[in-house]
C-alpha cells in the first residue's frame, strides 16, 4: 500500500478546500439557520410532536443529512472533474499509485470535508434547539457511511460528466428532490398508504430514518434495514469507482 501517494492526494484536495473554507462553511450555516427560522419556529410552532419528539428537534437529523449528501456529491464530483477538465488527470495515471489508492485519496478527502461540514451543521442546530443524541457512536457511523457512499457516487458523476452543466444535473434535479421527499421534514407515516409505500423506494428514506433513530430512537424504517441499505449502496458505488480506475473509463479520453 502506497500510503505516501494516498496522503499526497488527500493533502492536496484538503489544501484546495481550505483555501475557500470560509465560503464552504458559510453557505451551509446560513441555509441551516434559515431552515430553522422557517420550519423550526414559524411552522414548527404549529406542528404537533412526531413520535414524542418536538418538530424543531425532529428535523435536525434530516437537515444534517441533507447538507452532508449535497456536500459529499459536490466535493467528490468537482474533485475528480477538475483534473479531467484541466488535463492533470494524466499525472495521476503516470504516478506509481494503484486504483484503490487513488480512490482512497480522493474519496477520503471529500468525505472528510463533508464530515466537517456535518459537525458544523450540528453545532449550528444546537444553537436553535437543545437536542440530545441518544446513540452518538451510531450517529457518527451513519454520518461516515453516508459521506463515503455519496462521495463515491459523486465521484462517478464527476467521471461521467463531460461539462460543468452536466456536473450540476444529478445533484439539482435528482438527489435534492429525493432528499426533500425522503422524510427530511416529516415522517413518512404521515403520508397516505399509497404514497408511503411508494416512498420506500426512495433510498434517502433509509439514510434519514437511520440517522434520526440514532438521535431519538424514532424512525420510519428499522435501524437494521437502514444500515443494510447504506452498506449495500456503499459497496455498489465502490465497485463502480474501482472499475472506472481499473479500466480508465472516461479518464483516459
């Protein structure tokens, strides 16, 4: 294992992010604050408790997951698309580093960024509501698995994209709507039976539900099913990314 090569890629990606860390952290903090002002205060005051959890507390895990998903996708997709666009991806091909090591460097850096932002969002939410995390280790595990999975997914998007416009399509038109429809601001038990059953095909439901269970012990889906779903998605994305590096698909063009 070429740990020096992995560390070099990781350090380069983190250094690039830290050069713009102010704007990277400011936008999620402002968005989270606005969500709490609108949903937590204005709407939350009119909402009954869900599963015994006050509404303002109930939306915290969903907001954190919404931010982590979005940031993971954007960080990872931009991280690999930029070398393709600039032509520096060939330096990676000529370096003495394996596909697995390259994935570890790029995805590890993107996941670290997302985890940092997730921690900042939790701290911001704590200013508005005095929530407690019942299972902190499980919450950290769910956050890490989600960040890794969607960083790998974002990596795939970055490889497949051929323009900056395409790089924005999946996060804006697919992932963000699925997140809002995945129980971020409500329990799927509140939906009519038909829509509740249809929502179970949305993978985001399992992520948000599992993360929420680690906070309050309340979820729409069993925690075991949530963990199995995220682990399966992680394994699938990793296999695709490894194959991309192994074959050079869309990297050697």
